């Protein structure tokens, strides 16, 4: 499932830098870094899934950070 979600990431991921158009806020940093590091978390989940089965939940943290980033807005 996570590998399928990499396809839309290729379109949206490079555009995540536009989060800083409103200024350098904590919300923008969390959204940017959680979006950019998504492929890394997918690769780590694929690598460690044999030894640690719960590692497949790792990419979910990126989605959780993206959803929680508006909570950082003042």
C-alpha cells in the first residue's frame, strides 16, 4: 500500500516547498519535512518489516504529521 502511495507523492512531494510562501512557520516546516521524508520512511519500513513487523506503521507517522501541522498554527 505504501509503495502505491509513492506515485502521487512524486507529483506532490517536490511542490511541498511552496508551504513557505506564507512565511517560515512551524506549520510549514512540519509539513515540508514530513512530505520530503516520506520515501525514506517507506524504504525503512520495507527494509525492517521482516525483523520488526510493526515497522510498516512508520510511513503513517508522516501522514499524521501532515494532518497535525495545522494545529501548530498560531
